[in-house]
C-alpha cells in the first residue's frame, strides 16, 4: 500500500499531530514502507500456529512469600499529623 502526502496530511490532522510541511514526503515514504511490511506479514500462512504470549517458553522463578521487614506502623503513625483507627487522615482534595 502506498500513501501520498495528502493521505499523510489527513492522518496527521486526525491524529492531531504537528507535522512540518517539508516532512510529509518523508512520512509518506516511511509509512508506506511500514504498511508494505505489514502486508508481507499478512501474506504468511499462519494456520495451525498456536499464538503465544512470549517467544521464550520459560516460567518465572517464584520467591517464597515471607515477611522481610519488621512492622513499623506504630512508629510512622506517631509522627503523622492525623491518624484514626490505624489509617492516615488527609485533607480532601476533590470537591
């Protein structure tokens, strides 16, 4: 698929992109190359190919779910301006 400068101008307008008038030809060439590549990808027969989330079929190593820090809530809430029932009270910012 080949794009001309008018098509690029329209795409830029719809996307609300600021493009200098001298760059339309370059954008048209680059976008046409991208669309040609997508057409090549679409031409490949992918029947029977199972989709995958990642090209490397590896599983993540999981760490043990263990507490690594001491509970310091009391210490931090002592210096907080306002606390109630273990929660920090903050001023209302949305009306």
